C-alpha cells in the first residue's frame, strides 16, 4: 500500500536529506519521520495490519508492507507536542545468519507417465483379447449373431476389414506418442460391434472401451494455462469403474451356489496338485473359504478408495488375480483364455492408477472438485472439472456404479454387472432332431455332449473362445436363428434360471419356435425336465 502526503512547509527544503537519513535509520532499526498530515489517512490501517512503515522513494511518501511471517514486532509511538510523529520500527537486523543450503528436492511425480504406461498395457491387452477370440468379432461363423436392431448385419469381408482396423487402432493407441486419432477409432468400432451382435456385450469390452474414452479425454485436454491437472484427471472414471468391478464381483459371489459348488470348481486345479478330493474336505471349511474370498474381493474393492488402505488393497487384489490366472491359466484348467489378458490389464491398472501417490491424489482432487461443482469460483476451492470429464464420470457412476444393482432383480444385463465367476450363470440347452442331417451347424454338433442336445456354454467356448451372454433376449434370438436354419424348424431351447440366493435351486423354461415368424412359445407345461448341473437336462 502506498500513501502520498505533503510534508509541512518548513520541512520541504530538506526532503532529500530527510529521506536518505530515514532509510539509514530504518536499516538500523531506528526512527523514521512520518508527516502529521498522513495521520488521518494512514492511522486506521495500523491496528488491522501487521506491518511496518518505511519511507518511499521520494520525500513525502510512506509505504505499508504486509509481514505475514510475523518475524518482526512493530511499535508505533506518537508525540502529541510536535507536528511530526516519530514511528519506531523494530525489525530483524540486516546482517542475519546465512541460511544453510537446502538440499535439492526431487520433482513431484508426474501422473502423466503412469497414464502413458497404462495406455500401452491396456491397448496391448485388448489386442491380445481380440486375437484370442477372433470369431466373436466377425460375422462369418456358425454361432448366431443377435444384433441390437433385427436384420442389421455387416457382410463379409467388411467384418474382417473392421477387425483389422481395430487392431491397427489399438497398436497406434498403445505405441504412438500422439494417439488421438487412434483413440477415437477404438470406442467407435467397439460401439459398432456391440450394435451388430449382443453376444459381444462382454464385461472386458465395457472396461476396455471406457478406458479408451478416458485416455482420449486425457490426450485432448489442453495442458497449457493451468489445465495440466485436467489432463491428469481424465482416468478418474477408469479408477471408479475398477472399484465398482471388484465391489459388484464380490457382492454377486454371496450366494448359495458359489459357496457350495462354484468355488470348488474354481480351485479344482489346486486340489489336484495337492492330491485332495473335494469330498474329503470339511464342508464348513469349504464354505468358510468361499465366503472369505467373496468378502475379501468386496472389501478390497471398496478399500481402493481409502487413502490409507489403497496400497493394501492393491496387494490383496493382485494376489487374487494371480490366483485366478493360476487356476484358469495354462498351468491350471486352461479355460476362458480371452480373459487372461484382461487380468493382466487389471493388475496394471491397480499398480499404475492406485499405488503411486500422484495418480491417486489426482483421483481425490477430482472427487472433491466433482462434488463441489459450484466451488470453483470461490477462494481456495478446487479447480473446476471440465465438462467432458464430468460427463464421463457421471456416465460411469450411473452405468457401472448404480445400474448393476438392478441386476439382482433381473432388470439389468448380467454381462454388464460384473458377475465374474460368481456361480450365478444360467444354463441354456439346445435340443434338435439328431436323426435329421443338418439340423444344427457343424460347430454346434461338434460341441454336442449327447445326441440331440447342445450346451450353449460349451459351443460358445469351443467356437468363440468366449462365454455366452445369457440374457433372455439373446438366448431367444439364438433359438430363433437356429430354427430358421433347421430344415424342419424343429429346435427347442431350455433356459434354466440362475440359482436361488439362499437355496441354489433353479427354475426351468422350455421354448419351441412355431409359426411362419418362428416366434418363441413357452411349452414348459408340455415337457418334464430333470436338470443336472454337470451333464445337462433330460
């Protein structure tokens, strides 16, 4: 603050000499002349400001400097008998002890390097998943297509061209330093695939596409003018999606069938290595271990959002992924190979987006800024979240944070609710006339375990190397397509519901396809079905 006042008439002649003398005295902690005419303007500021007074560059000027460090104590004394006030300033001496040289501090970790590493690993993992399940992404196959819009189909060889374009886009997104155009192509092709066939609605596809959209926002966010934080915030929706994936996967495992049956099926390779049969194990120990695994996945997923517990959660979830890969990988059952790369990408997300301090602090700052959306203009508030990133966060929060809860009552697709090895899968069996040649496609007949019966899970794993989507609309669409291919149109479809939560019992429905349009007709009352979990139904 700089105040200008006029000195008294008798003091104007020696203004220069008085200013120099005042400066010298200020350096020694002496007295500084302050003109009486500045008393009315400057006086009210002194009680409210912790400051000191020093003469300005010219005579008749005084300056107030704030001293926020409170290292000096200031006292102001007034002399009422003189027209000139004397302000005594006590300050630290000019010659103080030299400060010790501070050790150079390491630069703060840059969250962008973790983002680049995650982009490379996720892109290559997605590419590996596509290579392992090539028939799933093309139309020239025996397994029926179930498009979202009936009749919509991409003819050959355009389906192979689209697959090649996705592979090139993933390579560019993973390896190039500026992958903007490639990152645009990845979610665009993924959406086209999802519309052309609902069997592609796999949980890993949703995870990969969400990561691609967020990485695109990170690349397109401006980094100048203080917007670097916005670019580093872009992966916050992926962090939220990862937490929701573990939480819902653990919740879905809290059922009777997983505790009694499916957990034993998962750890069967381990029991074989130990030369232990499931029948020799105490039932209480098996149920306790299954319950502990479900609660561990649920709790560790929630702990990822805790500042002090996230690293323990990263270690625990990494151990879970390693155990799953050991059980279903080449050393174990060698089953469901398409999810092997996804497990690797999920582990990379844990160690790159949750373990380091930089990306996790960005997540916390993002959540604070997202929650206080109107606080960006207030003093000390967090920076505003850009609109695209706010929309991405809200979309993940709704689609993967809230909507999967509806799957517990059958109002949301199970394939998008992270039912991962939860023991809640349906059973779909296709029946045909074994005496009639060409009743089913060759790939279906090759997966048949008994004459006249095909397990849809076995067929999908054998031809597509992917688990089938077991929602009613998809299963009925597959049955109608097979009935249309069959010469006599005699195809039946049995759908066994997911096991009951407390008892593990299933209910069955049997559909036949009749009429010119081959509409599905529930004929459960006409047949008696005896369902066996391992062999199928009779």
